[in-house]
């Protein structure tokens, strides 16, 4: 049995100023909406946030950005966030942009206990500046260090009381690897069932990676709605 929270503010209360957090999602797909809102309400600041991107101006991690709660952002995509652009250009926000595949592997490695790895992505670009370069079979690779976090916040479609998680289609994205890489992982889930009700072959994140659960409804906003003219 994993701890089950009934209040989102309670679920994030251990996050302190200066913490490093990972947040699942890609754009607005698969983000833990209610946990992000609770972080905004908490007023916690000077956060280092590791996530694929920083939401949009008025939703997702963009809310924490707008509220000046993020000190450093580690991600792969700036997206359509004007406040993100403004804070970067004004020097208010430190940003570490990483190729998306490299970011995914840095997080996966962190969850697997692998301290670093070599990758060809970024060789010969500013991404490789100050990092070790090594040649394997005549090709150059850059050394990238793994990423972990004090807290990971993810969203799943379903969980059981043992913390086993199932994600829905593309909402899986970065969530499984982020769930594994946090010292404390809290999962916001749409449906909570009894242990044993999820087919073991369908489990995406084993409960060993999850320290807390909370059930909630999500708005599931669409980042950009495009319609065809009739």
C-alpha cells in the first residue's frame, strides 16, 4: 500500500525552496496538472525544473515560470512560451537546453543508477562545450551525466494501491523515466483501483518507483487547436 493523498497541497508540501524537481509531460500532454497548480499555490521558489519543456504561458509549468518560482530550467524545447523567452533574454532564468533524446537518456540513466554515458548527439556544437569527448571506432562521442531529482511528479491514467502505473497512449511520453529518477515520486492518477486489478503485462511503471498517489480530474487542455474550414 502506497500513501494516498486526498489533497494536492498536502501532496507537495515537502517540496522546499531550492529543490530540484522533475515533471512529466510533453507540451501539455500527460502533465500532472493539479500537482503543478498545488506547487504554484505553495509559493515554493528557486526551483530547478527538469522537464521536456515549460508548458505555455497560462498553463502547466508556465504557471510556475510566470510566478517566478523557477530558477533554472533543464529541458529540450522552449515551445510557445513568451514568458520563457522574456526571462531567458533578460537573464532572469537559467536554461540548460539538451537534445531531446539526450535528455530522455540522462533521465533514464539517473533512474537506472548509471552516472554517465557517451552519445554522438551534440558533438561539434555548443552542447558539447566543456564536456569530455572520446572516440569509439573512429567516431566522436560526448560524455553526458545522468539526471536525478529530489521530487518527481508524473501523471498516469490508472494506478493500483501498490503504486503500479499505467499511462494512456502518448501521455506516457517522459513520465515512466521521470517516475524512476526521483528520490520521491508522486503520481497524479485519473483512476485508482485495488491492487491486483491491473494486468501485470500492462504496467508501465512498477510501484517500487512510486512513493505517493493522488487521484484527480484533469482539464487536458490542447496546446494549439487547429480546425479545418468547412
